[in-house]
């Protein structure tokens, strides 16, 4: 039992460090109806923020990781506040 604890504890600590902390430049904000209409299905719009590149990113919670991914339109383009 003790041997198992020594093996599991480092694994738990390593997985806990995988969370994505919020970046200083990104602040969550609600999407307008016009922007929400552009978003492709399957993207979580409950936690969206604008990054330093001027584009919207959403919080993706996967089976192992939590990260921010670019918010895409139905035709696969990033949604940005300024031209790329």
C-alpha cells in the first residue's frame, strides 16, 4: 500500500500542473449575438477571451488537458477583432 502511494503521488502532482492558467492579456467576455452566429458548432462559448493577437480563443476541456483554442467560424477561419 505504501509503495503504491509513492508511485501515485508524483503522477497526481504532474497532472495537476497541466491546467491552463489565465494569461494576463486574456480576459473572459461574453460574445455578442452576431459573433455567436459566426461560431462553428462544437466550440464552448461559455469562456471566451481575446488574446494579444486580437483573436477570440475559447477554453477547451479535454480528457487530459485544459487549454485555450482559437474560436473558429464555420469555414475554419479564426474570429479576430483586427485583420491578421
